[in-house]
C-alpha cells in the first residue's frame, strides 16, 4: 500500500512560555496538511536537558523521531526546519536526517529563496512604518555561517518597502547593538521599536533585548531614546507560518508517488 508521508517539524526549542508559538505552528500545519502525521523534533541539547530537569518532559531529537518512524514501518519523511536561515543548525539537521534509517526530503528554513525574502517583507512591512523621528530595529540571532549575508539582503528589502528607518541588527555578529544604536542616533531618532526577528520570543528576547542591564533596550534608553519592544516572535504571524508550509508542499511534491510501505 502507498505510504502517507509523515511530516517532522524540527525546531531549536525553548524553555520559556514561547513554547506556545510552537503550538500555534502545529495547529496551522495540521490544518494545512490533513492526512499527514505530524511529529516534532528539537535540535538544542541544552534546551532538551533543561526541560527534562525542570519539567520532566522529554523533547526528542530528529534522529530519535526518524528512528521511531522507521520502527513503525515508514520509509519516507519530510523534515521541515523551523530555522530562519540555512546556517550551522540547519547543516547539522541535514546530516542527522541523511544518517537516519529512512529516506527524507528536507524542507528549507524561512529565508532560503528570493521569494521567501519578498514574502517576509510583504507580511511584516505594513506594520513596521517607523514614522517621524522613529526607527524600527529587527533583531535576529546572527551567525558566523556564510549565510550571514542574508540579514543584509533582508534589511535592503525592508528599507525599500518601509523606509530607511528600518534596520536589521544581530544579537551575535555584526551589526550588533553598538552599530545599530549609532545609526539610529545619527538619524536623530527619539523613538525606537525593537522587533524580534526570531521564530519564538525566547531567552534572547527576555535577556538580550529586554533585560535590565547589557540589553538593547537599556542601551537605547541610556541615550534618552524611548523604546517599545515587541514581545512575540515571527511565529505569531500566519503569513510566516505559511512560508514554512509552502516549503513543506514543495518537498512533498518531489517524493516519488510509487513508494510502498515495508512491513
């Protein structure tokens, strides 16, 4: 008989209340792909260990989920990354999937093709107009992977769509808070809105963006710049989740239709 392809959603994970964002993604994907079994896998060992210790919950890794699917008789699976970029974490996910006991088709991260960038901007630009004397700063995680340049491409597209008052800064890497703060100050802005460019508003948002010390918010306020902070990640937007769903649909289309279940 023909096999119904399971979809493995692979996330970095979080130990904060931002886990609710994953619930939202899960409901959206299940509605979009009825008839496909949905499984979740988590790639961060630190997150998995902390959740086990604090809540006695087990977050399975991608290899563990693929092995379980194999034991249940599946021969194929879609592995959909919830990463923002095709960086180091995604590279490791590809390696784990390739070493697994069943064949996999990899769904690419959020920003993987020109149309992905365009769709992200179309979803977010209408809400990011900085207004007079204001600036909007999208803050991503950052990476030393060659895909770091995606953040520059993203900023250029946002500025074309919403104005030069929109900036993209990074928690790790360049441009960091010092560079972005200098740009905002040089433009004479008295207000700034910080927007997490991360799927979930986890510890980076709570500590690096909003913390009382050594945070983006504190640095701007020290210069007398009024700060407002978005407290939710990208995953609260239906349009963002739909991009991941488009990636799932693309890889489902390349799986051979004549596969058989081996039992």
